[in-house]
């Protein structure tokens, strides 16, 4: 099963994507400027893509609210330049990454 849901964080709008894989459900929260994924993914994969997008990996937890409340485990150079730090709450990190950007998905 795949679910796509509109998610608002502060004044910013994201698409939430839930993929129900057997025994390992996956959640993403994305916009055209930011990707928030769980730490079961590798930052190396995202870095190799070389896209102008802030990538944040947070501690694995279940649900969209859960990953927004979790802490950042790693980030790419774009997110670091925006001020994101390891241990920051994911909700605060996605807001930092969206500031000054067009809000359209």
C-alpha cells in the first residue's frame, strides 16, 4: 500500500509519502526543496544524485508526526548551509530548509 498525504509544517506545505513494506514501513516528507527520510537510507545515495535539494535523515520511527518529532541523524551540505545540525528536531530542520523558498510542491 502507498499513501500520499498533504502535510503542513508551520507555513510550509509538503507531500507525505508512506510505503507499507512488509515489516519495514517507510515514510518520506518532501517538497521541491527538501527531503526528510528515515535513517534506514544512506546519505551517500542522495549525495551521488547531486541535486539542489536539502536532504535530512532522521531517526527511524513510525508515522509522519513521529518522524517530524524525531531527531536529525545526518544531512547533506545544503541542509548544513541552512543551519541544520545533528540532534535538531526534524520539524525545525524542515522549516529551516524551506525558509526563503517558493512554497509550491
